[in-house]
């Protein structure tokens, strides 16, 4: 029952979420039982064409992300002590939890960010002045940052993510994580708050780019929603003081 609204939306849209409403309560749970929910995409499945094809988006969101949500709920419902924890609380204690929760909580958090920090090609704007200054200070220029981020994404062996994070000292860093791990997790090699992340699992790009991960990483900048990344940067900087 908990996914009935989403299922109905998908059915009505025929998998093409052209009407996608704003994301609210993205990590909502019910009060008594863990029931994380998959929010609709904030745009239609073909909105990121030609950079990311509609079929990839439909499968990635409707199948892969849905599976992370379903498996997370299944894992949490087997342990009553976890029922009232937020997704961030789960990430902060993954070292003490089963891998099923680590993988699926990470998968849910990571993909929820991923959908939000993308937008139709050409509509994502530019980094805010504050973010642009921070990027220049850390990496030299936006172009040098993009090159370093691409290198990190290419160097991630196998499945994983490349991230731009705000470190606890407020500065920026590029890091990578394997599988569905992220820098919010306990024990992360480079802890911080992700404000931008690219999914380098093959399921994110294989239909259009096959083995050409570098081409995907290059093209992906066309669909980065810099307004949302800048908003997340401002929030993260405020939190670290
Ligand atoms: Fe993915």
C-alpha cells in the first residue's frame, strides 16, 4: 500500500513522468513502520535527452532506485530498533548495520540527490558567486574542477560515485566511493556533505555510452543543475559554520 500512489503515477504516465510534481518529503517515512518512498522524478524521463536517454532514466529511476527503496524498507522492517531513524541517521551508523542497509540506504540517498542536481540541457545555469569562488580557490577554475572530477570518475574502479563535497572545515573536495557508499557514511575515507554527485555505475550510462565512461562524464556537465548545487553548497556551508 505504501507505494500505491507512486505506482499509480507511473501507470498513468506510462513510465513518462511528464507531470512530475515538486519533490516534497523526499525521505518521508510513516510513524510506526519504516516506509521510505520513491519520489517522482522532478522532470520527465526524456528531459535530459540527448545526454541521458529516456529509457535509461525510466529504468534507473523506476527499477534501480525503486529496488533500493523496497530493499531498504524490507531490511529495516526486520529490526524494530531502526524503524524511526532518518536516512541520515542510518548512514551515520552503517558500520554497525547489515550490508543490506548500507547498500540500500546509500542507494536511496545517492539517487535522490542525483535526480535533483540534474536539469534539462542548458537550463542548469552556472555556479553561484559563492560556489564559483570556492571552486576557484580549491581547484583553480571551473574547467580545472571539471577535469579533476572527470579523472576521479574514470579512476573509480567498477561501480561507484564521484562527489563534490563540503568538508567539515567548509572547504570543497572531490572524492569517490565504491558501490552505494557516500561521504556521509561512518568510516568514509573523505567525510563531508555531498553537493554534487555523478553515478558511474554502468546502469547510469551503458545504453547510450556503452564502455565510454569518459564520454558520459564529459557530456554530463550539460545537465548539471548548478542552481540546486549552489543551494546545497550554501546550506552545507551554513551547517559547518
Ligand atoms: Fe544508479
